[in-house]
């Protein structure tokens, strides 16, 4: 897959790309206009536009949506497919979720005037991504959609901070990109993905165990202890019940006592148990509602300032969004708890009313009993029985929660066993390597050596949690010791470029991406290294049939331009943008 052409129905510099080497040039024609930045003419935005046409989903903060001047724009991207055919993608700014495809055999077509019903395919964006994935016909990384990979080959300035972790991966979890990267390097990505999934499962189970322990005061090791308490309580309940059953009242009081014991006292015991349970729930709700979010963003900022770590606005925004999300969840939860508390209060009032009636009835019945001492003993037994039965209910509930905790622990143990297997599998894969990874590493070192005359190595290792860590480093000659040069911005940028090109070269015999767009790759390089890089890239793209698109400011080009060496030719420059008025910008306007 290569980029063939991009054009629009509105003001725009339509651009045709070479199949091999391309330069998007930013010129400074008005150096006296110091307020004009040559980076602002649109050479970087062109990457974002291509990404948009490759069906990246956008929000209202995207430059096309944020600026009303693009409201009526329709953009078209012509792609050269790996089977030799072409597809043009049509996407409107006003309706960005509506996608049209046109498949054609000839290149350099113009479909601006084509009626909508003449397009081959009309889909919503989600279905369009699936369809385009099928049309591209990649025969590698079949478990991943083309959108997962494309950002490695559309590197803007924010994607040079890390060779492997692109900007779009910086916020998400490692499971969202490391298994994919592992597979991109020729390994089994499914194993890596399952490893991270098992890690997450174990964390979830352990958090549930902690919640049970905190909420119900249970420990998974207390099962036998609680079971023993239940056994004792059950025996005590039987003994108290037996004492009540054996009570010897006068013959003429038998009917009265029978009614008292079998009906009224039974109901009173039941209502007391219900009240106990409801009050227990009420207390737990009261404890939960009393808990407040104690996170203080100001304190966090001060901590970052104390240790001199920059606390970015984006991080502030992320923290604030997290706080707001937590507040909303807490508010919703508290509303439900307060509603439940209100219902419990109503139930308690109702039960207490019933209990009061029964107590009065019991009192009136017991007044007729002649043996006051027996009556007092009877009351003591009934009270003790009620308390023991309520405690027995609580202990049995606690035992259920301990059993639940133990079952969760069994799952943790099983997951840990699987974790060992997966960790060992990853270890074996890294040790044994694979042909794709070997080729990528060889080409990566070759690119770095031929451009900056230094050795470089790609490597993978497992951290203390046996998770994957990826490294791209400059090494000392014939040694494994690395240097700090790979941490510098200029060399880090070159390592990113070398990695992208090595991936494309390693998969050049397969159906895969065959283009890369690097923004500002020459910036900061010594002029000799710039020459080496340009000459190498020209040979490289011919050797592996790869399309390279570089955005460059004219002052960053090596001085041989225009000389007999003709390092950069007019044919290489597919688009010239400049700072001398709106016509020199990508969209021929200032926005």
C-alpha cells in the first residue's frame, strides 16, 4: 500500500506522490517575518489529513472540525494497492462518519465530480474500516486492523519521543499496544495479550478479596474459626429452645403460654431478627456515605514541583477528568444508597410498630401468669434466644463471604499457574527469536550505521512482573554496552525512522504497508549525516520498493542542493509550501 494522490473540492494544494522518494518542502521566503513559523504552512498537518482519510475517527477538537473554514470541504485519497490496483477514499468534513470508496485500475484519477450513487461502496466509518482492511489485503498481522499499525508509518513530531510507544498509545494500558508490537516483531502476540489479560484478572480477583475483607470483616483463613463459632451457637440455640419447651406452667395457663410461645414470641423473634439485619445494613450505608474523596490536585502539583517533575496540562486535565468521573460515580452511588437508606428507615418504622403491638399483647397475656419468677426466667430465655439466633444468622452470612473469598483465591491460584506458563512461553520466544525479528534487527542496525555510522540494537526483555519491555539503543562498537546517545532527541528521531523502515523492509515480500511519512526527520542533524540519510533512503526505497515521504524545511536541506551532485531533484519535491502569504500554505488560507 502506497499513497498515490491527495486532493480536495476546495482550496488545497492537490499533491501527487512518487512511488519511491518524496520531499514535502517548507520554504522561508520572508525571513523578516519572524512571527511566521515555516512549520505552520501545513507540511505537518498533511500527515493528519492523510490519517483522517485513512479513517481515523475525529472529535470536535480536530483541526478540520474546529475551523469552520473546512465545513464544506471534501477530501480524496488515492491509494495504490499491493495487487497493482487503486482505491480512492472520499470523506467529508461535515459528515466524517460517512465514507465512500471507488476501486479503479488506473492511477491519477479525479472523482470530484462523481455523483454519490456512482461510488462503489458507501459505508459508515466502523464498517468502512473493516471493508478497507479487507480491500488492502494484508497477509501479515491478521489479528489486527490496519489502523493499529498505520501510526508507525505516519510519524509526526509527537511520535518521536519513543521508538515503540506512539503518542496514541501513551494514555492507554500496555495491553493495548505491547502484544501488537510483539506480533509485529514476528512473535506470538496472542501469548503476550493473554499474559496481560491474566495479570488484569488476578488484580481484579485480589481487589474483590480485599473488598470482602474490608466490608464484611472476613479473612479467607478464618473459615474454620467461623464454622466453629456457628457450631457453638447452634448448640446454644438448641439448649435455650429446649429450656423454653420444658417450661412447667400451671395447667390452666397452658393454652395461654402455648399461644404466647408458638405465635407471639415467634413473631417477636422474627421481627427482632429483621430489625437487626436492617440496622446492620443501615450502618454499612452510613459508613459508605461518610467516605469522601480525599484526592487533592493542588497537593499533587506541589509534590511534582518539589521533586522538579513537570506536571503537564494534559496530566492535570486527565487527573481532573478522573476526579470528575469518580465524583459522578460517587454521586450516583450515594443517591442509590440514600434511596435504599430511606426505604430501610420506612421498613424499620413499620417493623417497630408491629413489634410494639406484639409486645403489648405479650405483656397483657403475661400479666395473667401467677409465677412471676417463672415469667422472668421465660423472658430471659426468649431474649437470649433472639440474640443467639440473630448472631447465628450473621455468622452464617459471614461464612458465605469467606467461602466466596476462598473461591476467588482459588481463581487467583489457577491464574498464577497460567501466568507462569505464559511468562515462560514469552521467555522461550525471546530466547529462540524468529526470522522476522532477526531481519528487522539486522536492517535496523544497517540503517543506523549507514546514516550516523554507529551501531544500534533492538532488544526485548521481561521486567520483574515478566511483562515485555522493548529497547532501541546505540551501542559501543562490538560491545553490548549502550551509550546515552539514543536518549538525545536527534538520535532518538533517527532510531524511530530506522525502526519504521526496518519493519517495512522486513515485510517487503508480504502484502503490507509500503510507505512511511516522517515529519522533520532532518531537523537537528549534522549536514554530513543529512546527506548520508538522504542518499541511503533513496537507495533503500528502491531496494525494498518502499515509498518514503519526508517533510523538510528548506534550510534543513544539505547545501549540495542545486549543485552538480543533485542530492535532491525537482522530481523528489512533490509539494512546496512557503510563508509568503496564504497561497503558500497547504489549504491556501490562514486559519
